[in-house]
C-alpha cells in the first residue's frame, strides 16, 4: 500500500522540455489544470500529496519520477541521463533527505532515470535505455543489495523509459506494450497486453487497487477493469506532448 506522493508543479518554461512526440507544444495553463486534477486523483486513491514548487530552470522537472527512486527501505537520488535534467536530482535531494528513510546517490559515470525502474515487490527491473546506462544499473543494484533487495536489467530498443511500455499492477499482473510483451524477463507474469493503437496507456499506475489510466484509451481501461481493479481516467495530454506519462508525474511511497 502507498500512503504518500510527491509531485512538482509544472513550470512556466514547460514548453522548452525535451520531446520527440511531435504532438505540439504544451500549453502551460492547461498543463497546470491537468496537474491539479492529477493531484486530486492521487488523493482519491488515499495518498497524502506533497506539492513541490515549480522551477523555471528545469522545464522537465515536473516529471519528478526520473529524479528519484523511493523504495520502502531507502531513497535513491538519481543521475538523470539527459544533460538538461541532471541538476533536477540535486534539487530534489533536500526534500528526499528529509524523508523517513536513508538515501543514496547514483554517481557519474553512471546515469539512471527512475522512469526506467519498475518495482515488483522486493525486486527492481531496470531498463537500459538512452538515459540509463549499465554503470547506473550496477550502482543501483549494489545499493539495493545493501538493503536486502534485488534488481535485474531489461534492454530497451525503442522505448524512452522502461515504464513507458510496462506497468506492474500487483497480483502478478503486468500491463505491457510492444517490445516488452514478449521479453523473456517477464514471462512469469500474467501479461495484460495493450493494443497497438493504445500504447501510451501502457504507462498506467497502480495505487492501492485503483489504477490511474490516461484518458482516451477505452480498451486498456476495460482490460484493467476486467482484471479486478478500479481504473480512474486522468487527462495528461499536455505532458504526453513531452513524452511524459502518468507515472513520471509523481513519486509514490
Ligand atoms: C524527458 O524527455 O526526459 C521528458 N520530456 C519526459 C520524461 C518522462 N519520464 C518518464 O517517462 N519517466
């Protein structure tokens, strides 16, 4: 069960965030509105939400998930792979250091975006991507081992982050899309496959038996419902324009 979430308000400079989506430039006011609704959705799942102030120096900083991994036993402040995002992790360190658990750092030459890290109970799957390198994954593995947890890597070919294409919904259920549906690493899971035309919805978020699902993907919504969860639609289209999904917008712990 999760009790808390941390989010970071989108900044005025959000239009300058990294993007390959070709869906247009995000509108700041609409992004703010969608972010507020996202917070309400987290609250409706029973979470207490800490809202961090925006920071115009970091257009992508609302995608707070990449800057830190919070596990039940420790928090890991990452070293994001994109040059423009590196200092986001340093900025969030102060907040993370005040949490109720010890904290660790990923250091150069290791890079790691926590959007590449998927928690399955005591085990963490780490996507090797354009943002997360082997050294980053190795450092994370060493840290997790010290706290009695394990990790393994998954190589990504096309996805930005591991959780762009796969979400663990607990109870051995894995929502998966594209190249991740047939990964041998995931064979032991009950795969809920996301259809070709609904790929963005593979980034959905389990929170205490609710599942946040992006608005506009009815087939995935119904599949999640049929699997016994309570899906909640959340419109995050402005963030999709920057390749961001639902999970990237919060840390949940
Ligand atoms: C980036 O390219 O870093 C941001 N525009 C989007 C990050 C999305 N984060 C995530 O998937 N975990």
